[in-house]
């Protein structure tokens, strides 16, 4: 199988073994990111899953690949430790050897992780729904994602929450892609963030993550920054728009069912992070309050 998205092009074996001893077979590509590609595969029992493989562009210094490997190893370790119904699941991991089509380059060992295979991501789902999602669908997903973020915050800060990193499997919205996570406990942290490196989603990053790309200071990116990013996604689900600029009360559907929800989201999207819920657990309590406790649960 070709591993085509970086130069040189690599050839990977169609069948490969993981650390568990299971054998997997590549089926087809799913998507490509900045540092890794994702493919559909099946295990030797015929179960469908996804494999995420770190990739290497030989035009970049080898040091950057080693940095990316450390970040990937941290991502896999985090997936093993943090479990929640609304987080993408870890199944297996290992190393696969790729051989370059251009024989001037040496073979390379690529780390991989086996995880849930989703039907689609949230962005493609919203496009398919024409940006209209029923309350009965989004309310439990908002609660579930908030609770999952709270679980993640016991170990790490995500830093890259966006619609394409929320996967949909069996009608559940799963928070995924822990490649930019940083560990909450400083003693466990492998800090591979470069000075002035852009951290966070492109279209609606938290104010702190924007500041990282200018000042080089990432210490202010904390759990409340994740809350900001997740609530920006919630806003997009509700309105079809990213929450940019100065939002006024007549900029959204201020009906009785959604009034409290919008008010809480506006606080979560405050520039002053002290006004936001400080972590996913606090956000879950608020989502529970404005959907179930207020009698709005269908």
C-alpha cells in the first residue's frame, strides 16, 4: 500500500502486526493531517477500525521527525489512560516499516495507533444536515462532550478542539485527535511546542492560543481554553456560524428553549478566561443545568 501524502512516497505492507500480536489489513485512506494519516483497516477477526500513522517529510530536518514522534508517543499514552464514552477509543499500537519508492532514501519506521473508525466528522455531518440540528440530537451530545472533556482534563489539555476533531460513530459525537495535547501534570509533560508555534484550531482558537503564535508563550493555554474551543463548536452547531466579533443578543435565535444555553455559551466564550467555566467538568454541570434541570430535556 502506498503512503503517499509526503515526499518521498512510501510503500507499506498490506498486512501489519501490532504490539498485541493482532494482524491488521489496510483497506482505504480516510484522511490526512499535518503530522499523520488515517486509514481504514480490519483486524484478523474482521472488525473494522482506523489506524493513524505518523508520517515523515524528508525535506524537514530529522530533528522535527523525532519531535513529532515524542508527541505521537504522548498521544498514544494518553489514549491508553483516559477512557470515556464520548472520547475516541484506543485499541492497539505499534511500529510499521515503510520503504521509499525513491531508493535514494532509507527505510523508515513509523509509529501507529489503532482506534475507533467513525462514519464521519462533525463538520461533514453539519454540511449534510445543512447546518440544522435538532435539539433532541445536540443536547445530549453537548452534555456528553463536556463530560468527556472533564475526564480528559484530569490528565491533559486538548488545545485543538474543532469540528473535524469530533468524530461521529453510532450516533455518538467523540472527541478525538490528542496530538497537540499537553499533560496537566508538569512532571509528566513532554513539552515539544516550539516558540511561536501555532497551537489551536484555525478558525476559532481561544484568545490565548492566538497569543501563543505571537508571543511564544503557551503557559496561558489551559483547561478554560479547551472550554472556549468546545463552546465555539457548540455555537457553530446551533447557528451555523463561528462566534467571531462582538456577538449581540439579536445575532442568534433567542427563543425560550435556547435562551439559557446561549447565555452560558456567551460566558464560556469570554475573552477574559476567568469568566468561563474553568474545565470540562464545570462545563458539564452547566450543560446539565440548562438542558435537563430547566425542564428542557425532550
